[in-house]
C-alpha cells in the first residue's frame, strides 16, 4: 500500500482575481498560497476526504471541501509529479498537473477528483487551497 498524506492548506498569493482559477498557489512548497493576494472577509475552512493509502498505480476518489463564502475557488496539487490528478466534478479543470476551478464554484461546498498513485511505493502529499469569494471580481473581500 502507498501511504497518502492529506494536507489541507488555506491560502492565496499574488495574482489578480480570476474566476477561471490559477495554478501554482496550492501551498505545495516552495510556492505560496492565496493569502498574498486575497484579503478581507472570513477565512474558509478546507478539508480533504478519501483513502489514506493506495496501492502502486491504484486510483482513489477524493473530496475537497471549502466552507465559508458565497462561492469558492480551489487549487489542488500532489507532491509527486508522477501522481495523476483528474477532475471528477465538472467544475474542475487541469493545468500543469494541478486541479483548479473552471469558474467560481457556487451551489455546493465541495469538489471531487481522483488521484492515481505512481507505479512505485512511496508517499504522496496532497496540497489544496480554498478561496471563499464574494464574486465581485476583486481580490479584497475574498479569502
């Protein structure tokens, strides 16, 4: 079995408000998170749920939940580039191996995705940021 570390990070970094999402702000080292750009409002809580171990090459389905705000954005990354992240929720897209929202997500508090473990034993850590937004297109009031 392949251990899987689940890390939920709350964050944001220097980028303009972008309803279609950005990658590179998941909190995965050495990159920042969303708080460098977004401020104000109440910070959301975020969490992952899903299997904590997968066999080499196995696929598991995960849920990333963001609580707080009238809508939200996400950036999800895996520590190992040979792990494959794929959207299950139609609101998610993939760019540079990371998952991001295609547009501001409303009407739900969570998104689903799958992770296919690398074909060899080891540990993979998931990183995720959730940005609760008010939908005005500005970086203030979103956190």
